[in-house]
C-alpha cells in the first residue's frame, strides 16, 4: 500500500524537475526552472547535476533538457501501449462503435494505460 503522505523530499523534487522540464517542451533555462519550481538555484544545481550524471537530463548551453535515459526507462510503457492499440485495432472495435453511433452523440474509445491514465484510441474513418 502506498502512503502518499510520506514522501522523500529529494525524490519529489527530482520528479518535479523532470515534469517541469517536460511541461516546458523538454528544455528550460535554470532561471526559469527556479522561478517555476520555487527552488533556489543552489538546490537545483545539486539535483540537476545528479540527474545529469544519471542521464535523466542533459545540459545544452544555458538550458537543461530531458535526457535519453528517460526514453530507455519508458520503453516498456511504449511496448504496452502498442499491445493495447493492437488489441483494440479498428477492425475489432469499429463495428461496436458504429452500432452505438447516433447522429447527436460523440463516441470516444480509451483504454486504461496504467493505474492513473487513459490512452485515447483513434476511431477509424468509418466511425468518424
């Protein structure tokens, strides 16, 4: 069981840094990261140096960017998404969606991608 009230501050800060960089389009300046995170530059330097040494971020001039290590650890999620998309291929769900179609209703199909997010699946042209 996960106790959401008992977090480790340095881990929370590291994850917040990665999320902030991602929200900024994958790259951000230190001054902007400090402003958005509310952390002092000295605190950020230590966290950023650790994340960079581990490959989770990369320094590009005056900017910090998401590192390639994130792609490596996310690959199993990409593989799982591909399996979901295969399982819900248009040939499988198109007849079902068409049967539900009414001129006044929209229809959307999504599959549970992990414990907290849904992955939308595109409707085939016949369903649009």
